């Protein structure tokens, strides 16, 4: 399959970018791994569940309706059930490689003149004794079960960790009938108050969550942390304790909370594997972009949480800018920043707020002191904290990679996404984002059969615009495609009905509106 612009990821940033580019005459294909568009933020229940009020699970439903209706009226081609494992080529000819099928063992490719990465983020969870017990889930996992499956993970839950995600998870579970006995937040009011000015725009949303917590009688425990999860075959309760001003657990403050579910999270980390594979420059853990959302790799744009975690509204603004910029440059014209000035203002304000949230809700400084030597740190390879510490203290490992070679921590299915930061924290090693040539496990047969592609773009090569092309195509699902087309890409969804087409003399609704979430 050939397209002008391929967007990897059908969350808020990817959809906003696709609609902006489509509205300007560019032929756009969006690929995603899930069963439908929306990403984690706008995750929808399966149609077979016949959800009567799916809007009850979202607090920005009108924004989702605008995205959904815009996609239905556009010429954007949507490929669902595509798990992208790499993107090759450049600077004006790219190939997106993906896996299809229940076993992710069918190859698919999409060829494009430019790439826009909207790959989102993944959860950050720090280990503690008992965190591998059945009944302990990530905060985002609990939310995904509720939004996508209309099920709750248990009857009595504790929501714990740090960060703004804990609020909608706690209120969502409580509204669905789970008794949430406590929301355990390691940040304290004083810590958050330091950033009050930057977070002023977030106050109405926070106040709404606080009111719902009060309505459902959820007890907030600020400046507390989970020190242990209890149980034999599954979770039966947790011990929580207060933290002092330096982040140490205060002795004598532990208390036991019975529960059958612990939803825990310590924020989100950008998903940058595909960007790294294309040679995009990273600033710490985030993809570096310019004012147009262009990366350092010619022909590659990035938007949303891959460039910094900041929420759906920021992702929408960045996606809109990236889509307009890509459309202009694919047509060989210079983009006009005045056209996206409202989105740029929103982006600036929300990036400031995101930086404040990162600082206000940083994980406890001394979390590693509570991790016992028998605690499993790398779940894929069953490597304990004791083995990790021995690699550093006894065998002289001075970086995370050497610890990995000595212990196998990070060599499993997730390739260190879940454990790399924990290994760094336990050993005191600096944690650079690991370079992964493949974004997900790939069957050797598919890898061996992949034709050699052009190397990553020359960083000194000028950005070249692709020739104008006739625009065609309709949204399709994996089952729509002919066998020859099932060389496609990856992202977020499964089969969906075809959308209506919109002629080019009509203007589809765009995702970003000034002042919208």
C-alpha cells in the first residue's frame, strides 16, 4: 500500500494530525494496534458489549465526538489491528512494518512519503514487595479494563502511587461499583502548592475529581506510599505508611488496608522506540521536535506523549500543528505558523503545566529503600532486587546495560520497559533510554523475509517535499484488505465499518479548536 503521510497511532495526537493533513488534500493512512481509534484516553468498549452510556467513562466526550465524526467524514484510511515493529527508509520514502493476526505473526507494510509518530506513552511502575501478586494491576490497566471491557478488577480496591492519572482511575472505579478504600498519593499538598500558578488551568478538573472522591467516600492519603502487598495466591491487602519531607518512610506509621485489588502507577514514560530506530534525537526520554513538531530526522514528525507526557489536550494541539506542517511540506510549500497560532498558544501553556505536574508528582526519592532483596524486579526474567544489587555492588556493574548482561534484567518480552528505571534506581546507575532496534518481538520468519530497506535518513540531508498526488482511499479494517495490501502498519484497533467519503471541496471538522480540551 502507498500513501503520502502515514500516522502511527490513533490516539488524540494521531487523529488530530490525520484530520489536519486530510483537510489540506493529503492522502493519509493511520495505523494502530487496538480494536478502534481513540488511544488509551478515548478507549471505547467493544460494540458487542452494547454499552448504553459510554460517555459516562469519559470527561471529554464532546472532544471525542468531534474526532470520531471528523474521521467518519474524512478520506483518512484507518488500519486497525496493526502492531508496528519498525519504520525504515527516509528522507522521502518510508516503510512501516507491522504484525497482524491474533498471534501477531502475519507481516504487513505501508509505504509513505512522510511519517508522523504519535506513539503515546507507557506506564511507569516502581517495584515493592508483593507487587507481582494476582490482584495488583497498573492504574492504566484498571482504567483500560473499565473503559474497554466494562469490567472492574475487584470489589475492594486501593489506588496508589503518584500522578494525576490516579484521580480518574479512583473515581471511575468508585462510580462503577468498586469500593475504593483509599487513594494513596506520595505527593503532599505543600509539594503541589509550589506549582499552583502553573497548574491554575488544571484546578477545575482537579476539583471535579475531588468532588467525586468525596461523593463516593474515597479516603485520600496524601504523602503516603504502599510499602508491601500481602497475600499467598492473590492479593488480600496492603500496608501503607506516611512519608517524611525527604521521601523516607516514617517509622510507626504503617497501617493495613484490606483489599482484593491494588491499582498502582507512578506516571507515564514516552514511547520512543520507533523514533529512535529512525535516528530521531532524544532529549532525555522524549523525542526532540521543533516549532512545527518536526524531529531531527527529515520527513519525520512527532506529536503527543512521545514528545513529552502532558495529557490529551496537549496531544491534540501538537497533532494539529504536526498535521498542518506535514501537509504543507508534502505539497512543497512553507507552512504558515499563523494558521495554527491558537494551537501553538495552547501547546505553550500546557507544556508549562505538564512540567509543573512532573515536578509536583515525582516518585518518592527513597523508594528503593523499601524494596527487599527477594522482591522480583524484572518480571519477564524473574530477576530479584538482590541479584540486581549484587551485580552493581559485588560484580562492579556501572551502568544498566552491564547489569542487564550480568542478570538478564531487561532481556525479556518487554525489553526493559517495565524494569529499566527500577534497575537504575536500585543500583544508582544513570539510566539512558535504551536503544531498541525493534519496537516489539517479531517472529524470526518474518524478520528473515523482510526485504532490505534504505538506511535511516542522512541527518545532513535537506528535507525534501514529495510530489503532489491524487488523493484516494477509504478507511478499512484488517479484514477489508486484499492479501497484497496486507503488507501494512501498526497501531491501535481492530475491524471497523467503512466511513463515508468527503469530497475535497468540502471541509471536514478539525480536531483542534481553541479553548477545547
